[in-house]
C-alpha cells in the first residue's frame, strides 16, 4: 500500500513539474523549478511528522470522532474541488485558445487548485490548512507571481551562433 501511494505521488509530482517546465519552454512564463523542488522535498519529509503531531493534539481537544469526521469531509471537499474546477478551467483555457490568447495564468491557477484538491484528499490538518490558504485567489495569485515571471526561460539550449544546416541523403 505504501509503495503504491509513494509511486502515485511521485508520478503526480513529476507530471506537475513537467507541466510547469512545458509552460517555461513556451517563453511567456519562466518558472523557478529549483525552488519548487525544494518545497516539495521539505513537504515530503516534514509534513507527515507534523500531521501526526496535529492529529494527536487536535484529537485530544475535539475528540476522535470529530477529528475523523473533519478528515472525511475535507477529503470529499477535495474530490469535489478537483472535479468542479477541472471543467471550469478547461472551458476558460479553451475560450482563450479560441480567441488566440495564451492561457498561461489559467493553466497555472488550475494546477494550484488541483494541488489544493490533492492536499484536501491527504488526511491531515496541516495539508488542509495549506490548501485552504491557496484556495483564496489573492494567495493563489501571490504563489503564481512568486514562482512564475514573464520572460525567456534558461532551459533552452543556446548555440554559439554557428549553425550548419545539413540535409541527410541516403546513398544507394
């Protein structure tokens, strides 16, 4: 079970970073991937420990039943959030693409909201609190501004200026 969850989250993190890197290559958004990787590493290492401490502390205050009830409710909220916002952001992205406008901000907002939904699915009060903070548009906009800036990305390979164009022909 742990191996399956570990694999699922590594695939999720890889797909999110790949999507962000694809946006970076497209020139209009440059994302600081190294900072995001540091945040994910800290998140994976420290959050489980903090969640256990919070479960014990909050469970002793509000009781076991209420603690479990809150965790179940937030998990359903996460599922709803992912399903509901997926259709909204897809229609916004399609609308912008139809008008010939790049939907970079919508894609990044969609990614942040998707991550918030995943955080709500993970049992714990810390992940639920982080998710709740970034569901508010001002905080979400701050996160996007902090990690994505306009301009060219450094991920493209630079040439020295001496490019030789060669056509390959097959000898028979």
